[in-house]
C-alpha cells in the first residue's frame, strides 16, 4: 500500500519537478477523459500542449497570450508570498482597461507621443484603485480580501457592460455595444512589421526581472516573505504587515490594470463586452505553476498561453469544444495542488504483512 | 528509602542493550539500566542526549530496534502506551494534556482507559488527594489553576491506576520553589509505598535532593551510573556535557552605572484570549548591571517583552526612556536603531523565521544597526559575513549561514539569536528565557555572554522562570506577578524562600506601584 513519510527538509528537487509532473499528469488524464468522451484524446492533448510550441507561426500568438498572464501573475505572486490572497485580478484588469480607455476617449481628437503613456498610467491607477478597496477593508476592518476582491470583479464586469452599452458607445458603431476604435497614437506599437508582437511582451519580461530583483535582493521583498511566513517574527523585526498588505495589493492591482490596458490598446483596440477573457483568474494558475517565483512565472505563463492557443487549434482539428481549454486549465491547477505534497512528503509502496 | 532491600527481589524495570535509530541519528545505543521498587532513579542528560526516546520506548510510544525490557523479572514487550499503563507504568509529561475549559474531575475522567462512574471516581480521587495531602479542588475549572496544580491533576491521573513505575519528565521546569518542595514530598511518599520512579531532569541539585541513583546519558549512550548523593554536582554536570564546565566569571566593578533604560508606569492590555494586563510597571536598568525579572510564565512576561521591543506601543512616549530619550511610541525598528534589542522567548516564528536561512534571519533584526541592507538593497556578502561571525563566536553547531533555522536544535538556534543581538552591541538587551530548552554547555556560554555584555556598559534585563539562572546572573531582582512588577531588590539581600513567595503572589512589603529605587 502507499506510504507517506514526512521529509525532514522540503525537497528542493521536487520544488521544481512537481510543476512538471503536474503538467504531465494533466496531459495524461486529459487524454483519458477526452478519449472516454469519444474524442481523439491523443491528438487533443498533442494539439493543446505540443503544437503551439512545434509550429513557429504560433509563437507570436503564444507571446501575445502569455504577456498579460505573466504580468498579472507577477503581481499576484508577490501578494501570495505575503499571505495576501488577491483573487480579483480579473476585476483590476478590467478597471485598468476602463481607466485607460477613458483617457483614450478623452484624447480622441489629439495626437502626441504622450497619449499612450498617459493611458498606461491611467491603467495602472485604475487597477490600483480597484485593489485598494480590499486592502482598505482588510487593514481597517479585517475583512477577507479573498471575498472582497472576488466580488469586486463582478462589479467591474457590470461597469464595463454599462459603459460600452451606454455613455461610451461608439456613435458611428451602428449601435453595437463597443467603444470607438483607438487611434494609432493610442495603440501599442507592433514590434515586428505584420506580426502581433506588441510592446507588452518584452515589457512583461522586464517586469519579471524587476520583480525577481525586488523579491530576492531588497528589504521590501524580504518584508513580503517574512510577513507571509512568520507574522510574529515580522512584527519583531519591525516590519508592518499592514504596509505589506497595502503594497502587495496595490502592486497586484497596478500590474493587472496595466495588463488590461495593454490588452485594450493592443489585441482589442477598443472595449467590447467580450473584453473579460478570464486572464485574471488563469493568472492564479500561472503564479502557482511558476512556484510564485517571478522567473518561474514566465515559464508558467507560456504553458498556460499554450492551452489558449492549443485549445483553438484543437477546436478545428479534433472538434474539441471551447470549454475544453478551461477544463485543462482547471485540471492543471488541481494537479499542481496535488503534486505539491511531494515537496514535503516522500511516497513509497510498502507491502504490509497481514 | 528506608525500606529493607532484598537482593532476591528482581528489579521493577530492567533495560538491557536498548538501541534505537532514526534516519541519520542514533538516538539510543546499547542502553542498560535498572530501577528497583521504591527507588527514585534519575535519568540525567542534556537535550538531545536520548532521554526522551528512551522514555518513549518504556512508555510504548516508540519501539526499540534492539534490546530487551524486563518487568519484575520477566521479559515483556510494550507495544503501546495502553499496554504500558496495563503493566503499571504511569507517566507525567512535561507538557500537560488538559482541557482548560473543563474541571479537574472531568479532565481526569477523560484520561482514563475505561469508563468509571462519576461518583466512584470522585471518591477515589478524594481518597488519593487525602492520602497524599495534595491540595486540589476537583470541581475547579483548569484555566483557573496554577501550573503546580495542573501538574497535580496529571499525577492524580497516574496514581488512580496504582502505578508500579512512575515516569516524571522534567517536572519542575515551571514550578516555584515551594511547589517543587511539595512535589518532592509527594514523590517521596509515592516511592515509600513501593512505586519506582524514573525522574528525568537536568537540574542537578534537585537530583541530589531527591534521587538515590542516577543514569547519565550523553549522545545516546550511558556514560555513567552513580549515586547522586555522593557525587559532586560539578562532576555530574561534566559527565553530562562531556567537557569541563565553564564557571561564569563576574568582572569586578560592574553595576552602579547611569540609568540606560527607564520604564515608568507602563500599562498594557493583555493579549487575547488569556493574556495578562501589565499594570503600571516601572523599573530602571543601569549600565553594567543585569536586572532579573522572575515570575511564573503567564504573569505578563510576553506582554512586557513585546511592550519593550516595540511590537506593541506604549500609550505615551515617556513610558519608556532609552538613555533619557522617550521611545514609548517608537516602533520595533526605531527602537533597535536607537540601541534597544530584545530576544523573545519563542525562537521559531518570533525571534527567527524557521524557513529562512541563518543569513536571512540575521537581516530580520540586525539591519537597523549594521549596514546589511543599505538603501533597501540586501548586501549579501556582508550578511553572510555577519552570520558567519555569529556562528563562530557563539559556537553555533550548524552547516553554515545557509542552513535553515528550523534545522538547528533549540540550543543552537538560541545561541545564534543571542549572538545576533549581542553582536550588534546594543545599549540595552532585554531577553526572555535566554536558556529555555538549551543544554547546559550552551546555557553556560549564553550566560557568560550576557555577563560580558553588561561588563562592557550595556544594561541587560533577563526575564526568566529559572530562579537558579537569575540568582547566578542578576545583580538585582524583581518579580512579575499578575502583571505587576515588584520593586527591585539586590540579590544579596534576598532569600530563595522570599523570592518564591513573591512569585506565588504573596507580595511582601517590597510591592511597588511606582517606586523604582532599589
């Protein structure tokens, strides 16, 4: 029978191997489930997890999907390290896009290099403002940020619906619920002519490196980790958990808001009711797949981006339903949490005498 | 004991060649010992010497890899604590397993292996309390009892089973001197009725007072068997730690310097749910002196430490003066920068982060006074050098600055934490339970460092339950009882009985509500 033994020290091998094991288990179980449902399970898994990497023409799409995931997950991971559970990045992502779009609509008749930076700034501030509400409620009233941040997501979604159907509706848009298209000065520059690769992709990598430096090399990152691991020791060392709660929620909100603005000013080019794509929720999986390590998150973002890109491929090749993408992502989170026990426990088969 | 000894009577408990290994450690190696009926036998050794493992084997919690156990002359196997109790083995653990919200009699009923009618149980408990003259009210709720009274519940639990062998694990670590004396009387009476007692401790004078045989363990092996009444305390200590004991050297001319830390009418609400309010605590600590604060745990010790460390703030800046500057409203970091260092009692999770390396743990409290993180950027090289210097100077046994704090034994981690604070040359060091759970060799080293720090002109405040430690270290002593602090008295003018009475709550004429002059 299976025997579980607590390790004396957490296994550093398993710390890095368990996300890979989780990915492999997700592929295996996904294959079994879809075969049982009557699909071609083998090809489904191949198209979702391998084809996006094997076909170079898919790579730009991979980067476009990975960039917002990585950006949001970086902010979330910093909070998770401090035991601040911001589950509402999706709402902050939407609010960032709304705030940036507000700037875009206000500057519709203008031109200038400063418009896009102003939109980005508004995006950051919009996300921060939305995250400030859970921060305030937790610090002042000890309200769980898990509930407040999650619920605020739905408020943000309704706010978006109202704006695109009401005051921000494109006057020349044949009554479609959407804003005007952004002007060239309001759109993220494309890096390679004719491709989708926009400025957000290299920026996500730069932010990952900065986040890594902050977490590993500064007392600010140290404060975040101490507050998460040992709150009493943090107080003893003179670190304020209230400050850390504020800072991590604002950082998470700001990055999610920036990602939202980049999405609006990049692939979308306007706001529509289809804007909330669930990146804010998927980023939670990215953060854990990357082991809450900023550099690991880049890897995690690429894997989750593959499930989006591959999910679309599998829709045409194996006629998989669109919901399959979400199922694979959920399965991956489940496997990640399950394999995490390998870090602290050793399992072995033991034949027990009767 | 006074009863006649007959050679033919087999020993109550005899262990032969017991060995037990855990991955990476030989906890017990070829241990043999025997205890006669009516004998009080000491099991002596430092933390990690293998006492706990051996006792767990006897009580059926763990199983020996090799060796045999015989009971009244017959070889037995003890697969579980229940089997141990059936044989007649009772054990009083160092940490009690009692439900605070329930009464004494309810707790006793819960601890029994079989259901006993409440009235019958009451009568049996009353009989035991009476025959051993133990003061204990069976109807009182446990949370209202002192530690000594709680221990009596555990003893009564054991006595109900009419034990033939009673194991006492470090029973005096939290008792006042009066409670210790009372416990010893009870134990002597139990032994005189033919029950063998295995008494685990590292307090040598207690063993001299109580026991008639001692087995000394070191590194999992028996290093000596002796009669503690004949052997000198120093010799037993040296056998226990395997080296010559360092005597603490007090440098002459210490004390009587300027006031470095002055606390005036410091009041603070207790930490929920069972905290004790500090009520108008006042004292001065002077350059060059060690001020001892005695008292049984739970009388406001942790509140006093967090109030001094800055983890909780005073209500006015003048409540705490450091070298004359008001710091009552300064946070923990500012107080450290100003020169007030504190070491709380709890090492893991309070004084140190268990999942951090020793190097990272030095950043926690040393970054204010040492340039470990200039402009917020951690200077990795300087951090490693500082951690390494603490490890060397304080003889911390570890693999290096990269070792996780949780991988160190309690004593080694405490040496590291003390070294981290002393290495910053604080103006005032406040330390709670500096040698709690620390082996004798490390404890002596830590105490010497405290004395040396005071000799260099710092003021040292030691909050401790261990009276021997305070008597050895302190120049002046006061007692914290129910959140109130007595006026300090010079150690030389105090008798141990007097301190015991102060600890137990009987305030003498020395009780203070504001006066701080010794």
